[in-house]
C-alpha cells in the first residue's frame, strides 16, 4: 500500500517517534497478535530485547517506558501522557504488568527488558525482539520489529513487501520529485491535489479533511500547552523550559509591532520551541514527520494561519497534503529516521516540507 498522509502525521507522545512512539506501537502490536492467536492467557514469561540505537539511547528516550505501556495495550494516540510515570513505577515496584490490559504476568524490567548495547541487527539499527513463553518456559510466540522512523514499525518481511508495493495502488504514483512534477504538469493539479486524489482511493474527501483538521488541532494544542507549562524538562541536564517566558514577552508587545516581519519570526520560533519542549517532556505532539522535528510544521502552519491574509481551513489542509508529498519522497528515497540520517537530517526533511507547503498555500506553483 502507498504511504498515507496519516501515516506521516500521527498524534502521539514524546520524546521520540523512533524511540518512544515506534516501540510502544511494536509492543502493543505484539500483545494484540498474542490475543488474536489465542495465546495471551497462557503467557507466563515475557522477554524483550532492544538492539542498536534503541539499546544505546533508549533510557534517555523513555523507550523502556513506552514498551511497558505498549505491552499493557496502550497506543501513542490514546494514552494519557500524565499517567505513564506512575504506571511504570507501579510495574517496577510490583514486578508485574497487565498484559494487553487484562492478563497479570510477572515482569521485572530490570531482568526481562534487556538492552543489547553491543549488538545491532543487520536489517535496521532500531530493532526490538519480543518473546512470550508459557508456564513451563516453552516459547509460544516470538517476533522482531524495527522502528524505522516517524513512528513506523515493520517486520523485515513487511518492509521488503512495502518497498515493492509502496506506490502500486496510488492513483498518481510517484517515486521522485521529477515524477511528481511531471504528474502536476500533465494533469494540471497542484501538489496537494495530487496527494488528495491518492488519499481518496482510501477514504472520502470529507473524512480526509476532518482527519487533517484533527492533526492541526493537535498541533495547536501542543503549542498552547508548551507556551503555558513552566518548569524543568526531564533529564539530567535540568533544562528550564523557555517557551512560557518568551510567550509572555511577545504578548506584552504592541499589536502593530507583531506585523513586522522580524517580529513575526519571533512568534514562529516560539511556536517551534513550545512544541519541542512539550515533546521533550513526553507530552502530546504530532509526528511531522518525526518527533525530533515536530515543531517545524506546526510553527510554519501557525504562521500561515495567524499572519497571512485569507488563511482558512482549506489552506491548512492543502498545507499538510503538500508537506506530506515531500515527506513521502524522503521516506521512499532516503530516510526520515534520525538513527540513519542524524537528528539534523530529520530537521532538514521537515524544513523542506514546510517550505514547499507554505509556497503552495501562498500561491506558488509546483515549478
């Protein structure tokens, strides 16, 4: 199946799409498959192994916490971020977890969740292996997943199949920027219209618009929360949140000065910083296309919505559709994973997404 806009923009939690969102999805998927296979009630032992980048930087990214919540059946989209620390502490104290939210099994994270820091699986640097055993110790189910960036989770087999079939069902298939521009020239469609036509193969236009606006509203909420929440970010560096103070400073300025081009950039910086700090705190953000770059698209989209004439919901949807087209090209031909291209690689992807999207909604053409 082709990559959807809603695969790239997903509502989740911080601080990392590849190290938090992906592992939670992998763990939840594993226990869901146990349930589907009718094996979950017989599980007595569970072993989780992290490899490569997940093992080396997992503690700092909260990978262990994300996996524990996923094993209890939580998803990044639905979990209450404020509940995570308390629930994880309960698991650590009792050495038990509620598998898929209903089957209590012994599980000691210090013993059963293993960071294989000296081993990387050959397929991808972000590997997670799950193994379930019955009371006799016999393994009943095992599966290895890879968190490949942006919250995407696949097995090696699925990844190979996706590479072969990624655009085969799209109305307007494109594998490169050149092909995308050729489609635009041939059809007379804008970039956003091309992506919209592809999305309509899977859902109605009304559903697409509603889902895009849900993403926008989640971005607005993360900016608002980031601007209003003071304090210190998690981690050993004890970094103080800066967005609330900057927000107060900007709000104290005269409205006329806000229309100055340099002053508007202060607001754009604020929007990005607010989301980034909310992500660092493990709060609710939208992968855009990753958590590491989650502030850029909301910042530029807020700029469009607040500072450009005639901004409207249709323009917001066009912005997100265009941004997604650019992200699809990176995902197909390079990577959106910081583990593969570095954290600044994620930023570069998001910046080009935002630049292309803003160009379209301000009246630019594909050329």
